[in-house]
């Protein structure tokens, strides 16, 4: 049985990282921006179909990423919705709201619309149920932004509850001293508070 993995991208940095990563995965697997396998040649024994580790195949023959994108602020997900790969991702896997976490861990952790979080959990559960041999979950997010640090930590706790026996991999972007955003002086605090939360669920 092919092992599968699900990917969760949270906040602007997480979503952008995910967007670029899925572009590369698609290229590697010969999947076009419309989700179709470009080189499918049934007569060529070496022309293997795309791996189902990262993508699942719909009855229509379209390959869909095993991923969800979450950001309460819609701008980064709108870049995907309006970008070249807009047809690759089903709309239900692109989850955005209409609020900002103001660059603040507390807002990202406590203040994000519960409906958005519950929808994301349901969607992730659906993706997991679609797997026959789920091996693990990858979460990408920044530790400096309010969403990445706060919602990232909260969602990781929810994942730990929902998938206690699965491996979890965190792809976290730490704030950089060289490239600090002068508009967000909370970044180092967000990173410390978020790292503390992750410490509680790491095993
Ligand atoms: N590597 C990388 N880092 C990014 C990118 N966008 C933002 N960052 C970093 O992420 C941190 C800010 O977090 P964001 O992800 O932009 O913010 P957020 O998590 O959406 O939360 P908000 O504060 O609500 O915007 C800063 O340390 C940025 O340097 C990106 O495209 N690539």
C-alpha cells in the first residue's frame, strides 16, 4: 500500500510556502495546473502514473493535492484562487475568512472564527479518510505572524487530538533579525509563545 501524507498550510507564509511547494510537486509528478497527468501513455511501461502519496485521483482522472490552506485573512489564499494553479485545488480545500489577527499570537490562538477552524478540521478529516495508509501530517506556518504562530499552534493541538497516532512534521519559519518587519514588533514574542505551545504537544 502506498503511504500517504496530508499537508496543512497556515497563514501568509505557510500558504505561500505551500503554493510554491505544490507547484514543484505537480511538476515532478507531471501533473498540469488543471490537475491532469500530462504524459499519460498506457503503452509505455516506464510511464508511471503520479504517486498517490501526495495526490489523490478523482473519478474524472483529475489529481488533487492532499492539502488544505487556512488563513483568516483572505489575501494570500486569493493569490492561489487567482493564480496559475487555481484549478488544481478544490475550493473547499482553500479556507479563508475576512479578518486579520493583527500580527498577534493571542488573537491567532484565541480569536479566530471557530467556524473556520471547525471547517478546516472537517476538511482535513475528509482528506485523511480518503487515505488507505496515512503516514503523517505536515504543517507549514511562520512563527512570527499572528496567524502562523497563534492559529498554527492551536491547529497543531487540534491535529494532535484528531490524529493522536500519526506522525506530525512542523515546517516553521522563524522570524529573521536581518529581515524584521518594523510594522510588527510582536514577532519575537509570537515566536516564543508559539514554540512554548508546540513544546507541550511534541513527543
Ligand atoms: N520564507 C517566507 N517567509 C515569509 C513569507 N511571508 C511572510 N514571511 C515571514 O512570516 C512572518 C510573518 O508572518 P506571516 O505568515 O506573514 O503572517 P500570518 O501568519 O499570516 O499572520 P498575520 O500577522 O495575521 O498576517 C515574518 O517573519 C515574515 O518574514 C514568505 O512568503 N516566505
